């Protein structure tokens, strides 16, 4: 089995490059520190969370308050984020993504 280098879509099983998720973000929750973007293959929603040097895929659920549960994590060297004036700024591979 080859090592996983990209997050996997929970709906279709395709590997999605981090750039595909970051460039297609449709929303970001400050409460759970997670975002959602469509799979670049099937178009279904992928929930994810950015960590320094890694990207987690998972899901959100209610348990008194909204939580994010990571189900898988992949290494993404150089991935980092910071709070911007109107959201988050995520940097990966020399590209900066503004996440509202």
C-alpha cells in the first residue's frame, strides 16, 4: 500500500490535493476552527481543519456545542495559517488563500 499524501474524500474515496480544498473553501467556522470545500472529483462536501504542517479531514457534530472530529490527517509541510482582518489566511506551497 502506498502512503497517503493527500486528504481522502469521505464520499468517493478520491485523494484531493490540499490546494484543491484550500482554493475551493465555501465556508469556515470559527467555533470549530474547520472549513468545508467540495471534492475536486465528485463535488460532495469535505470538512477539514488546518494545523501547522498538516491537514485533517473529518466531520462536525453537536454534543452540547458544535465540535469537529478528525478522522484522518496528512502531512502538508509548510502549511500554516494566521488570523486575518476578515477571516483566516492560509499559506501552502507559496500561495496564500483568504478564507472568509
